[in-house]
């Protein structure tokens, strides 16, 4: 049967009209694409390579990871998981590099400046943690009371959590806090009150300045703070080496 010329013309016009929109949709999908981490057994959406990370930063500069040591000269960084001085007693990080998202770094800078007026400063115990390390923690210590559930991921994996304490800038010593870092006793709780007055005061100084600048305290650990808005950032498994050489 012979095709109606007018019908063929209308179909061609429709195809010509919708084809550019199809290409736009395809381009948008591929420009936002990032692979699932090969080390992820839980099907989580994880940024696992530097190319995918760079694409996210190009779309939104707040995704950028900044090195705390470089961003805030003079800040004390003592990454416990880059040593054996931690509750696992194993070196978990390949390098003592403290990274956080750009807005987190800006908040930490403001905190350091504010504390400096009181001759105090921050001490950083932990910051960004590659997701692979969270998996290793779980393999070594499978208890969600002490380590992040790998099927959810950690806010450390998002570059939006820090473990911190306070330093006395004059003496160069850490202020006395309720417990040592990674002490999982009841004394580590934000609400534990059976402590000397000066220790309670030190904990409160830290809590006040962190919350004032956009951080949320974790009840069970006096040292752990999550940055508000952490939900918008992807879980990441990009190595310290790749971030350093980006």
C-alpha cells in the first residue's frame, strides 16, 4: 500500500523536532554518570575514581575536597588511623592526609580563628575516610556501636565529619577531655556529667564553637561532629594519593 506523502512528512517533522531533546537527555545522563565502586558489596552509589570526582567538582565546587593542613596552617593534625595508635592497633590510612569538603574546611577555618582569640586551637584526629577503610573496619570489628555500618557508609566517607579536640596554644598540649579518642565507654558520651568541672568546661567549649559553625555533635562520642547538609554529598572511595595528585 502506498504511503500518504503528507503522513510521511508529518512523521519526519516530529522526528526532527524531538531528536535534539533526545540528545540533550543522553548527554545529561552521561555527564552525571559515575561508576559504582568495585569494592562495594552493598550496592551503594559511591564515587570511586578521580575522574568521577572531578566531574562532580566541575558541576558544583562545594564538592571539592580540601587538605586541612594546607587550608589552615598551624592546625594540629594527628590522624590516628594513619598510625597504630588507635583502637584497631593497625595502620588503616595510606598517608596522614586530612581532607574535608570545601564548606567543611571553611567552617573549620572560622572555628580555628575564633578559638585563636582564646589561645586555643583545634586538634584533628580524623576527617575524610575512604569507603574501603570502612569496609576494613567492619571486617576487623563487626559492631555498629563502634564502627560505621558499611551498608550505609559513614559521614566520614562523605568528607563531612571530623573527630576533634582542643589544644592550648601556649603550652602546646591538648586540653583534658572526658576520655581519650576512641574510648567507647559511657564517659565518652556528650551527656556524661560525672567529670571534673574543668573537663566539663573543655567539652562544652568545643561543643559550643562547633555547633555555632554548623556542626552536629554525636551523642556517644564527645570528639565526633557531622557537618550540616552532609546528605547532599556522595560517599567516596577515592584514595588520599589521588586527591593529593589531582
